């Protein structure tokens, strides 16, 4: 969608605001530009990111390269303290020292979405895996300074590939909000005749989902990323909320019942390092 009908799209910032307030979004053309404050708790964000990762909600933006001022970091922020960076990006105006964007809008791949890469007030998303984009496309982005002068203190620049002016399909958002958003947890079925302990999760369904995702070429950034994608399939998503590694019970299940699937899965998790059995 190089040219978009403003009556059919909504900005990322406005969409998140509507979800937070429990109101139905209107077309961008009907809303004035407004600054929205990021809340302390954003429980609504994860379900929408899942819908974006699965392609249930479509999004477009301007493929861009941004130059940031992050002097306190001596390593690439794409792999270091991303939560802190995200909060800083939302709060400060002068952190963005320059930006280069494509002249036309394009679709945002579902694989680009991730929890800590979505920054809503600026309607920007830095991509999870810049390597998925053609180098020539990235090199053609020309950075233009967005501040009148560079910082005088010692500094170091970071550049990140991102999508700017992110917008969602209004029809997708409305359909997702009506059909999926905040679906009640499924009721736990009774254990007929007390026939042994009933599994806490529907593991066959979860394994089937994982197999299908692997067949479709899905590669997860980490075990936590995989566990995040499984949330809609869990009977009780909060059961392992306080566990530092909630995915361990999945790993144990596969080790005991589907070791072949576990081996294939490990090769589809970038940071797995083929965990010891």
C-alpha cells in the first residue's frame, strides 16, 4: 500500500490509546494529531503483538534508518537493555539525531514485530532482525539530521533499522478487537471418574502449533519469544508468571514425549545454543 486511504487506517499510538481506554478506534482522518502517554501497565499490548506476528492484523510504515544518541551504551542496543532504550525513546525528543525514510509506505512483515521493539507515541517500530531486509534497500536510506546541532558532550551514535509512521488496517483492528481481544480464559474441564491427573495444558495442541510454525519457517529469537507466542494456547497463561524461565515445562514435556520435535525446535530458536538434555 504505497498510498493509503486515511479513512481505512489508524496510527499505532492512537490504536494503543483506544485499547487502553476501551473505546473503538475511528479512522485517522477523523482524529486530530494527539500525544498519548505510555501507561505504566500495558497488558493489552502483548495480545495485539501476537495478532501482528501471526498476520491477523496488517500494518504499514515507512522503512527507515534512525540515528540515536546513546553515549552510556558501549554495545549495540539491539541486543542490550532494550526495555530501557524503549522507555528512553518514548520519553525524550532529542535522542533521535537523524532519520532517513523511504518516500513510499510499505507493508511491515509479521516477523518484524516484537514486544520491546514497538514504541507507540512516535508510531515507530525497530525491527527484530534487520538482516531480513535487502542491504541495498537499507543503504539507500539517507540520514538527515533532525536536531539543529549535535551534542557537545562525548557521545556515541547508534543506528537502527525501523519503520516510521506505523499504521494499522482499521478493519483488521476492529475485527480483532471484537473477536479476540481479552477473550476469557477457557474453563477447565472436569476430570471424569478421577481418571488420573489431568494435564494442566493441552500439550498435543501446543505441539501441533509448534510443528506448523516450524514448517512455515518460523524462527524464534529466544525461548521466551516462543513462550510469548504460545500464550493464546495456554489454559492458564498466569500459571508460570513468577517463574524466571516459564518455558521449562514445555522443554520438559518435549524431552519426555517428543524428543525429535525438541531437537528441531532448538535449531529454530536463535539463542537456544542447543540446551543440554
